[in-house]
């Protein structure tokens, strides 16, 4: 499980850096982050059961259309305020995953 969460931490850090350096509206930043990073390759199975997995599923539910799970189609219809909230959730998840990974390293 440690290798999965380490991979998630790496992908989330990359996504956050992309969001921070992006330009345009929150919706545009979110759309390009999903297109340009490997955020879509993160799976719920990469997270341990609990709050990290739940937070990831919430974010994924905001981004994906259930009929088209590979397409981030919900972003196109998302108001910028909602896009900004999803960006904040991604940043928080990245921080939480990094913290959990550090805790695993310290207990090993």
C-alpha cells in the first residue's frame, strides 16, 4: 500500500504545481490540469480505506461524468466558484496524502 500512496503523493504534487502555475479562470486551470497531468491515472484503490479515499472520491465525482468515466466532462459545466472549491480540495488532499506518507515512513 505504501507504494500506491507514494505514487498518489507524486501525482497530486504535480497536479498542485500545475494548478499553481496555470493561468486563466479556476475552471480553465482545472481543465488543463486534468488534461496535462496524470491526475486521471489515480485510482481509489491507491488510497487506504478512510478519509483519504473518501476525499478522492468526492473530487473525482466532481470532475467525472458517471456515464463517461474517462472524460472530465463536468468541468465544462462547472462554475468558477465550484472549480475553485475543487482546486482547494485537490490541494488539501495532496497535503493530507503527504502527511500520511510521512507518518508511514516514521512508523516503519
